[in-house]
């Protein structure tokens, strides 16, 4: 982390603390990290077999499942 990053982090924390004192609510800063559950994809893909009406022949398809840990964003909050 560069000196600028450390100074900026301290400034953001000070701003967040000032706003917290003024409003009583958490205003950050919020640090984000890649979701470990989905590797930052936000979704899981599951192979399923689909039977089409009319033709009767099955074929493979993919079902998309949203990651529950990150809500599909691929990022989660992290403590600095």
C-alpha cells in the first residue's frame, strides 16, 4: 500500500467517524473483497437436463443460481 493509500484510508475513516457522530449512523468507509464462495462471479452455474414439450428428447442446459453470500455482486464487505 502506498503512502497516498494510507493517508487516504485515514482520511476516509476520519470522515466516516465524523459523519457517525453527526448522524448516529455508520457511513463507512466500506472495504470490499472478492467473494470467496463464488470467486467473484456472483453466480453459480448448474447443469440440468431439460425435456422439451412436443419433441420428447432431453438436452442439457445451464441453470444460473445467484450466490447467496454476495447477493450476485461478486463482492463482500471486508474489515481493513
